[in-house]
C-alpha cells in the first residue's frame, strides 16, 4: 500500500482496494486491473519502467502467498498462547473462553465438559457468588478429578481455582439488572424476598433467576425458588415502603409453608439447558443410556478401544455440522453423549438420503464402520436416525393412561346401545386425546430446549 501511494500516486482508498485484490488474486485475478495505473503512475514520477514492472510482478507474487502467510503467523501465536494456558491453567482458559462467547466451534456446554475432564471444578450461577462474567474462586486442585483419558496431564496441570459461572449465561437477563443485584448484595441475600427488597429488581427478573436455579446457596431448588418468586405480587409491594423496610419484617410471616414435590433430575437438566444452554447436574443422554444399550448403541468413549473397520452404532446431541468447500459435498458431524464426542463422516450420497436427519435432528443415532488411524477416529455414516423425540422422556411427562381401562369393551363389554357406555367411551377418548396432545407438546418443548447444533462451511 505504501508503494502504491508514494510511488504510484494512489489515493489511500485505492491502495486499500489493491490490498483487497491481492488477497483474492488467485481466485479472481482482479489485481491485474491495477497494473497499468501503478506502472504508469511510477513512470510519471521518474521511476524506470522496467523497475515499475518488476515492482508490480512482486506485488502479484506476494498476492499468491502473502495473505495466508500473514494470517498463519498471527494465528500461530494465538494458538501457542491458548494451548499453553489450556495445558497448564485450564481453569483460567475456561473462564476466559466462556467470557469471550459467542465464538468458535464449541458451545459453552462443551467447553465446560472439557474443563471438568481436566479436573477443573465448575460452580453454578448463584445470586450470592456470581458476577456478570465467569470468575475464578480459590479451590485446591484435585488430580483424581482428571478423566482417565487425560491421565498424562495430571502432573502438568497447575490449576488452583474453580470457575464460577456468570449471570451472562442466563438467557434473557440484562447486565444493568445484574449490576444492580451485585451492588446491593452486601454480605449476601438470605431469601427470595430479601433479594427482591434490597436489589429493587422486578419479579420477572427474579423469576428468571429462579428458573436458572440460582438460589442454591439459600437451600432453595428451582421449583421452590420459583414458587417464592411468583408470590412477589402487588399485594406485597407495600413492603418496599420505608415503614416496612426493616430486616426480618414480612407481612406474610404467618402464612403456612408450602411443601412442593421434588423436581425430577431429568426435568432439572432440561430447564438448565433451556435457561443456560448447559447443565452441571447431568448430561441429557445419560437418562437414555439403558434404552440406547438395548438398541445396541455404544458410549462414545468406547470408540477408542475398538479396531479399525468394526461396525458401530453411536448416538448423541448434534454439536457441529461442517461442510468445507474443498470437501466435495462431504459433511462432518460431531455428536456428544455423556461420555464424550464422536465424529462422523457423511458422504454426499448418504447425505442426500438422510438430509432431514442431518440438517434437522438434535439427537441422532449413526451406524457405520469405524475408521481409526493414528489416534484420529471417525464413524463412516451409512445410516442416520433422528431420535430427537426420545428427549421428551427426560421430564417424565404426564402419567401414562392404560388403554384397557374399565370402559374398554374388550375388557368389559357394554350393551349394544347403552348410552352410559357410549358416554364413558367418549369421555375416555377425549381424555386420551388430551393426554396425547399434552405429551406431544411437552416433547416438542424438551427438544427445543436442547442445542440445535452449529453449522460451518
């Protein structure tokens, strides 16, 4: 650019256009459009024509390798620094990369899983400990927490902190509201009502915190905290008046305590994914493992123990779909279960056959031969099945209805034109239809809460 401006008489914006043309020289050849202008500009300023032509040939040559070379050098430095932090201080690396989202191939759920496999303790979002971004909290490193497949890293890792997830991972919260919560936190909140009174936050914000299960330090699970948040209605707004703004004074202290049934773990996990995009409690696929084993599906971690060419069946949440422009239509899929990830190669013919499953499924089963060489493992997909509907079972759903109830004629025949019998059958059919609609709606909500996978080209 400096040569073009000083020697060729280019305006700065023209020199920038030349730079852009150099970056795409081999693809479009547009750099040649500047040949005459540069050479004639240099000649008019007293430079020999042969020298000017030689300068342009060098610019053409640099356009073939200079752009990728400069990027390779800068990326190499970033890769080296990132790899150094990830190897020695996975706690620092995890907090930093979570605070840099959105970026990269992997979502926060996978970054958290990898950090935990390297022995880093990940602590949940909490109203009394979290900040807007993820933070580090002093915690001794325990080598036994490092996963067996990373055992050779145990003597290398120098992590000394746990990672506390930040409020930024809760969907629908604003940084301004959280700043208000942190500013008024003092030594900590002791109840949902105390948070409401001292922080000045609205009920909708507190309900969203409850939905994210952020009241655990108070001994409140998601359901109990949400119940308390819903009680913060206009009738209790008087407690924010100066007259009632005293610790320990509540207008409804005499109300009986409500004991709520515990929320199933699977339902907690679904709500975690719905509000945070990840769960520290369990992986969704872990609840389906018995069913998968009955279908002959193996955990992803077992792929490393199998021989090249073995036929396998794996399943998992779809994380990534890659379709590089140089791969001639081949798609690379990455799926995750509770034990780790599996990479699948989907050839173009297979993709055309299973296009809806590849592009639309959130939970898939992949069958095909294993390809293993030098530690690189792939499943060559021959069959892909959409199992997304299985995820509906994570919440337990509505109670099952016995199809042979007392109104069923197979079991208890009803006289030909009995109106009473017809009424019972009509009521049962209506109940069954309502149950099926509720179950289907619940399944759709659960599937929607799961990650839909990231697409890269």
